């Protein structure tokens, strides 16, 4: 009987070495980008969608480079203070890398970057646990968008439905989700079936750095850097 791959011993020293090498490659890439590109931005995101973000990255690849991952590694790459920063003033960027944030290096003009980020919006289906942005209620009566084969599945999602002459019918009004509440797994499935996209993937600029100046966005000021 062949041995299970799951039972193979793993040498921890090798995994640690691989992890260290990966971190070092990121540090080197970030530092090279800081030298190569004319400006750097910190951005945050709402409702991240990896595929959509990948498309955005590819769109800007000729002139720019994104980094998204360990904030701590990116902070070390740039330097956390005046004493160890790799370029003058760039430690301020490091201090704003927290929570859901990323780095964006580019040669694009400031106005073009601001336009691209401010206009960027991609709609998608909301995921379980996300906050509901609007109440969705279905009224009693036939549900013509669903075929009779879906009736058992809809009942499993707690919908009060039955088959009436081969058509799916809602026997009473049904609230799928309530505004401001967490989205349940059942409600997320129903919204997807209804084609209702409640999540909006957005990107927000936090700050901009260049060798000449540093700028904060979103009403932030120097105290936000000091408290970071």
C-alpha cells in the first residue's frame, strides 16, 4: 500500500528558510520599486475581489507596480523611521501601512492616479457576513425567475415556497435581508440567484510620496502618522 503524502515529515528548517527567502525577495522588490518609480501611494480597499484587482493591476502594469500582503514586511522594506528610511521622507508611507492597505508605485502623473482610484468601482455579489446595504423583500405570489426544479433548494434557504401547477410560488411575503445586519449564508445564496449585487469593490488613496513632497488624503493630517 503506498504511503500517504499527508504523513510525510516536513523539515521545519526548510519551511522557515523558504519563508525567509520569500520575505527577503519582497523587501528587495519594494526597495527596487522605490528607486525605480517617481512616486509611491498607500491605498486601502473595500470588499476586495482578487480577480477584479488582478485586472486593475494588469491595466497599470506598464507604468506601475502594486504590493499587497504583509504590512510589516513592506514597512521594513521602506524603513520605519528617519534613521532607517531608504529614501528621504518615505518612512511616513511606512507608518500608514496598516490593516487592509497596499503599496502602489508609479510613474503616472498625480492627477491620473487620483482619477483612476476615485473612479474605480466594481460591483459583485455580497459575501456571507458582510453588512447588508439595503433591505430586500419578496412579495407573496409566483416567482417566475425560478424553475420548478429549484423549489427544494429554495425551501432549504428558509424561503416559504411551494409548487403550484408546476410553478414556484411564495406563500407569504419574505424578507431576504435587512439593512445594516450581517448577511446570512442563505441570504447570500438567494441574492446571487436574484442577480442582486450588493457589494462594491473600491480603492481609496491614503497618501502620496515623491522625492519632492508628501501628501495625505481623506482628511488625514500629521497626527495620523504620529499615532500609527
